[in-house]
């Protein structure tokens, strides 16, 4: 049985959502000198890179980009691995970014490594929020809020610039 795919966002629309999110991030952090964006591997990091590029075009901020690796199937197996020395994060604004917020599980485990650090602010951003939260976490910056059924799936394709797409399956 073939799964039907419905295009939700095309490449142009994704670019518009990313630009709007970048402006919101800048507006809420305009007094900062630098921001740290942490993308959850793999699509979250690709989205974080696009947001960092958009911020570089519009804001006089130093934006540092890092990736976070989480075992999405079993996040308790090990704490998320981040490629930045923890000491460099103290007193900073960190934005954890993922492509889709479904139950909140990945995002809540994504912020976990930062909870023991005295940060200035910890924020989250997602391209698509499906509104099925089972964990007490929300997105501070959302590209698209989309009500779906639990049986439906969101597929985000960000690998090839100009061919990005978000599908409902």
C-alpha cells in the first residue's frame, strides 16, 4: 500500500518561515551580542544552519552554530552529545532547534544537557509544531503550527537547497 504525500510547505514557503523565525529571534534577542544555535541532528541542525544564515543577513549578532546528537528511540541511554565545551555556554542565550515538534520528547531531551548550566536564556524553535505535546515543553519560535492526527506523519526535507519541502503523510 502506497502512502499518500500532501505537500504542506514548498521551498519558497519554508524560506519565508525561516526568515520570519529569524526576525522573531532577533527581535527577542536584539540586546545580545551573540547567540548560540544548537540543532538536533539531522534536520534540526540543517534548519539551525538556515536560521543562522538568515540571522547573519539581518542582525549584527555573532551567531555560533552547534549540533546535538540524541538517540531519539532511547534518549535515556545517554545524555545528548553536543560539540561545544560546556564552560563556553555560561551566561549565554541558547536556542535549541528541531524540525518537528510532535510529542515534545526529542525537544525536552534536547534541552536536558543545558539545565545544569547557568544560562541567560534557553529557547526552542521548530519548523512544524504538530500540537501533540505529551511533555511540558513548547516552541518559542514556530514556522507552522499544524493540527494532525496521531496516525499522520510529517516529513521534512531540507538536504538540497531549492528542493526543500514539508509533507503530510
